[in-house]
C-alpha cells in the first residue's frame, strides 16, 4: 500500500451537516483511509492508498455530489 495525502479546496460547505457528509462521502471511496474537513479554511485533507485511487478521482466524486472541488 502506497499512502498519499492531498488537500482539496471545497466550496459550499457552510450548511450544517455538509462537512460531515463530505467526510462520509470521501471515506466511502475505496482506498481512502481518512478524510477531514477544515470548515474555516474550506479544505478537506484526505489520506489514501494511491495504488487504488487518486486526487482526480476524489475531485470527481465530490463534483458528482454537487461540490466544487480543486486541488489546493
């Protein structure tokens, strides 16, 4: 397992419950070990197995859920 870390900037997290929804969404992606939202910075830090997934796939997953996400 090759562990990697990325930080994504995510807009639209101000509504109650959305930070935990984003963490749950990303944690359910195969290969993701950990996802944590920093609401004040509008960023999510993700630790993942880069042999299974990658930053582009995580961004695509957030976009499918209706969030605007970019790599920080």
